[in-house]
């Protein structure tokens, strides 16, 4: 990458300068709401439909068409705002944000400006690693519509526009500049994503663009109370991109400040391949948006009963679920954290735990084998072929001594492949544990005959050799012998 | 031999009479439609004459007339069964262009139809043409159309008023008994006054704006022209009501506009002094006084009132309306529909398309609106204008709360003026001085003929509280009857 394309960077800056400065970050997160239809018309919101098929006169901005608010949008926005502990405003106002761009059909975006739906909230996240929990204040939550999508690489020499996304409902969640490190930004975003997932207001999928992050970052001398000049980072496609971009931009700003230069307020794009930021082209730069109240929509009035209704029907939130897992299932904090981090995984765990008597075993199994199987296949739990009841059945077989732990893992691997039930696989694969003393005795006699020196040394008191001998028996049984019983029988036979 | 037009000179040409003749089988809808086209040809309604009608489709009108015949079974026949009507070309109609009188929409066909137009069709009306207008309804003379100016039916050197000048001229020329127009600051009432017919602007929210191409959304409202008050009221009756497709339309009781008391006893008519300034043409003032005398004779009390913030109306209007227009017209960018003029890159295309597509008055208002919404100017202009708008609305509230039922004023300060005579935009804007207040306050208002000066029509204006159309139309009908033929002398 050429120097010209990077944002200005002073030469010979002292990398040690970082320590003298503090990072100050505020995040703007756009979240696509999980409504069936768009914010101001009845077009479907499905992702991946053929271009320009989910469109109508309203979202195409045809002359004479008018927006009508989808009330489900308000309910979802309220749910998020209430869960973020915001103050909900009984009257909020839609506003037009005016700018020209080919994927913005009306020439303005319907948003909220000086009177948003909700303000003054907070979100607490577990700090990075060993740091204490951190609370970030939420400036505002407002409703707006998405623009369409410009496609620049599909047809040679021309840009194409897909307006399926135009008018899809979003909420924008703006934080105060309370974040002090890239890791803290990551923690905030993970907590926010988890919360929104629990609330079922969004599918929070960064790849599909249902969660988008812009970051405002500035540097100031440690101990300073005023804010430095900020830059806005865009094109952040993952949480790790956010963290890397913040570190890179903070380092760039520190170097400038340390060299006595000034940071200029601008919009920067993160280039993940180059690991650096570059200035946005002018179209991505700030505009005078000429906001004014949207005359086609009356003020959004939310009465107390509605707020109360949404509050009373809030789904269980992560903190409450963690507590419940610790109390109802007697799990430790680590297990509770892991199983609540991903809500569908937690749901899966609960279903297995309801059908099997030992929740700790269930937790270990879900966090271990199930997650490993998902990772290996790169799928989400909702597409996993093994039903929770089948996992419970498998664990019942282990608890009842029918399957060894090792055999259970082999059975589970096949279940994950075929979706068959555990008992069926165990029987077909000959993995049912052998606990018939007669059969075990035969193998024990053979092993003693074949490994006489070890047997003799054991009999003379080298007790640790018992494990070795059990191992030989297990091998002879092709892993099917019940190791506990083999242990007992061997010890009796050799006179323990 | 001339074709009898639709008009007050022929009682059989009113909406009620035409409907009755269609339902009784005396005349077929096709006869009536043909009479309308014949009259249009006779007065040369198209570009070679009045230039009132931009587009019409005779075959489509005939098909509708034929289809209507099967729906004429007695009491179920619509309120407008067989009534020919013209529609201003900024209101979306299926099957014909909707151009807003602009090059930027030349040839544009809307894939959907305005709710008001659908209501008309459901009621049995037959659309016989789309009418000329000032581009995007911005103007007071119908001189600012990309398709040429509309001429006054009484004198081609004069303007018919605007922006709904094509609809007003069509009704005044007897082509149809009724028409749809639209109002943002007087665009129905002012041309109605100039052309000597009735023009009604309903309460904001009374009629759906869905399908009305937006000029200034918080002021726009579809309005109705008629030869008589009753005809206009019948059309309004069919298009009024809440529309789920327009969030600003209002769920309000819809009274029967045909019902009104046959006296004005107990009615208090306010005469706001700000609408009768010293420099008002004394002949217009006299006609207003004559009309008020008739009201007194019918039992009304006339009371002097004051609407002290009236002088703010024109400045406020020319901030609010252009501000909204600058945003509403942003969609005409050459990307999806309408005119596209290619030039260097995206920005070049935008500039070339919009510079070529919009005429001078539209350009002026977009620039004005962009300016008043700009950072640093917003509070000085837009915020202040919104506060002043509130004061204007409060003036009306105060007057109506003090016991006044309706207000009476002249509709315009002058009669129809000569084309090309108002080259200064501000001078042109002043022709709306008595009408913009109703749009700013959202209240209903109408204009009806109250006499003539130098042979040209003069309109009297009635204004009423929000959703006070029934009382307003009732007073207008009594006054209309009382004036009789004098209204046109």
C-alpha cells in the first residue's frame, strides 16, 4: 500500500509515546431489527432475495408514495432501549436526513434527530480478561431506515443498485465516549450483541450487515479531562477489526500528538488487509444533512402502558440467566458464563439438562463435545443434527455404565454425522460396554499369560502396574470392557 | 352550433342532475363523456388553445363509461356515477402520465394511483383528462409549466391563476362540472376566484395525500373545484376520510356535506381586518360587503375580528414550503425514473439532470429551501418560521374560540392578471397573501364567486375551524343561492 493512501503519519514518531496518552472511544452501532416487513412499507426484509424484488413505490421513493410506520419496529426498538436502561421519551420525532446518493431513493433517510426515542441508558459488560465489569453510558437509541446497497463489482464499468435493503428498519445505539481501550470496546460490543440476541430484536449478524459498528476515537494525555480531536472509523467488519483499527488509529494519533502535530477531524476507513486506516473519499465524509422534522409522519407517541407492556414481556437477559444457571443447575461461574454467552447454545444446554439428571455432566458435554462438533462443521447450533433429547439419552447410557466415556465420544461423533440415536449406533458399532465377568476373566487370563513379568511385579507390590495391565485388557477387548470392573477383577485375581 | 358545456348556466349540467339522468337511463355515461370531449374540442382545451388539459385518453374514458353501465343499478350507483372529471397532473392516475408539469417527469407513468382518484372511480366518476399546472404546483399563474402556460377561459391574455390553473380553466370552460386540484398555499382557491368557480381546500388530513406528488408535505392537500358549491361538496364527500396509506390523514367523523340548515340564524361570521387593508381594491371590498350583507339578511351576525399575525404568513410560507420542497424533490435525481442527462460521473449526472429537468421557479425554491435548512441558518429561518406558523394557527384558534363560526375575506387582492405581468417573484407570491394562512394553520377554506370587476370574477373566501367543512359548505351554499346570477355579474 502506498503512503499516499494512508492517513497522514509523522515520520520518525516515537512509538513509546503511546504510554503518555489515553484512548477515548465512543461507538455507534447500527442494528437491523428482526421485523418481517420494512419500517415504512410492507415489503419483506429477507436477506438474500434476488436484487430489487422486495420493493414497492414507498421504498423506491416513487412520486406520491408515503411512509407508514410499522409498529413492530417501535416494539423492538423499545425492547432494546428498555433493556439498555434508557429513558424512553413519550413523544419522539422522525426527521429527514438529506443527502444525495444513488442507493438512497428519496434523497433523504428517515431517521430521528433531536428528539430520539430513548436517551441516557447504560450497558455493563464484563471487562477484558481480569478487569472488573465496566459500565458504558448509552447516549441515545433511535429508529431509522436503511439505505439500499450499491454494487460496484458486479458489472464492468457501471455500478448497480439493489434496493431490497432500502427501508429495512434499524436502531442506532450511540455510546458516550466512556471506552478506554480496544479490548474494552470489544467487551462492550460482545455484551451488546449478546443482549440484542437475548432480546430477539436482531439476528446480530455482522456478515449479513445486521450489526454495523462505527467508532469515534481520540487520544489525550493521561490525566487530561478534556477530549482530544476525534476521528471516525468506518468499514469495521468484525469485532476484531474494531479492536485492531482502534489500536492502529490510536497509535497514529499518539504519534502525531507526540510529534507536536494535530489530529484532524475526519472519517477514516479501516483497511483490514493493510492493517491501517485511510481517509474516506469525499462521499463518505461528513455532510450538512439539513435535518428537519419528517412532515409525512406524525410524532411517535409511546404511552406508559405500552412501555410497561414491553418491559413486562422482556425475555430473560444474560445476567439473570447466569444467576439461574448457577442456582438451578449448580454450575460454576465459568460454565455459566460460557453457556450464556451464546443464547441458542444455552437453550440447547437447558433442553439436555431437563432430560438428564446431572447438569454438570451436561454442561461439560455441551461446552466440550457439542461446541467442538459445531466448530469442526462451522455451523450454528440451530443447524446441528443432534437433538438435545438424543444427547441426554447418550449421557444416560454413560451414567448407566452401558457406554464408556471413550465409546460415548465415538458414538457422538457418528450422531453428529448422521443424526442417528445413540443406542442404535452403539449396538451396531459394538461399542456397548462388556461387563460380563466370564468374558472379562478370559481376557484377564490371556493378559496375565502374555505379560507375566508385569503381573509378577504387581503381585510383589508394584501397585502402579495395575493401570498398565488394565490397559492391556482394554486393548484386547477393543475398548469394550468396562474398565472399572476390569480393575476390580484384576486386583482380586492377582491378590491385592 | 356550440355544445352545451357543464355549468351553472345549465342546471341539467350539475353533478346531481347528470347523475340522475345517468341512473334513470336518460343518458348513457358515454354520452356525457362525449359531451365533455366535444366541449374540450370546441374551447380548444389542449396545447393549441387554453392548454388546460395536458393528457386525455378518449378510448380509456369510453371503456370506463362502458364498464360503468353495468354498475348503475339504482341505489348502489356511486355518488359520482357518470360524472366526467379532470385531475391535476401532480396526482397519480393509472393509465395516463403524471408529470407535475415538469420536464423531469415527462412521460412518467405512475404504477399506482392516488387514493383520491381511486375514490372517484369507485364513486363512478370518469377521468377525462389530466390538467396543466405550475411545475410541481409551484406558482400562482400556471405560467411555470414545462408544457406551456394555461390561458384564462374569458381572456387568453390573462392567467387563470395557479397552480391548479388547468383544472380551474377546464371547469370554468364547461369541459367538466368538477375537477381535482391541489393546494399548498392557495392553489385551488386562487384560480377558482380568478376563473369564477368554486374551489375547496379541506382540512389538512381530511383527504389522503397518497398519490399526490409532494411539494410541501405539511401544507399539501388535495382540493376540489366545482361550478357550484354542491358539486364541489359532493366530490369532497367521496374523497374524504382516513387512509391507512397516509399517516397524516385523520380519522374524524365525516358528516354529510349535502345537509345544512336553510338559514344563517345564529351563525357568527368574522371579518378579519387584516384581510381588508386600506389599499385593497375598493370594488373588491364592495363585493365582499355585498356578500356579507346577504349573510346578514340570511340571519348571520358579522363581527370584526383580528388575526394579528397575518402579515407573517407570506415570509413563513416561503421558508416552510421551499424547505420541504428541497427535500421532497431530491428524489428526482435521474437514477431510477424520469429524465436522466448524463454528464461527467455521478455528480455531473445529478447536476445535468436537475439543471435541465427543473424550471426556474422550482430551481429557485429548491435553492431557497436548501439554504434555510443549512447548518448555521436553520434556527434563524426554519425554527423561527415554525414558531411564527404556530402564532398564525393560534390567531385562528382564538377567533374560532371567541364564538366566530366562519371567517369571510376576499380570496385574492386582485382579479386575474395578464400573463407575463408578474416577473418579480415576490410580486407573484403576494397574490396568495389571503390564502396561505389556511394552509399554514391546516384549516379548511373555500372560494366562491361573489361578483365581477371589469368583467372578471372575484372570489370570496370562507375559512372554518379544523374539520368544519360542513358548516363552511353550508354557509357557502346559502350565500351562493342568495347571490344567484349576481355572483357572475
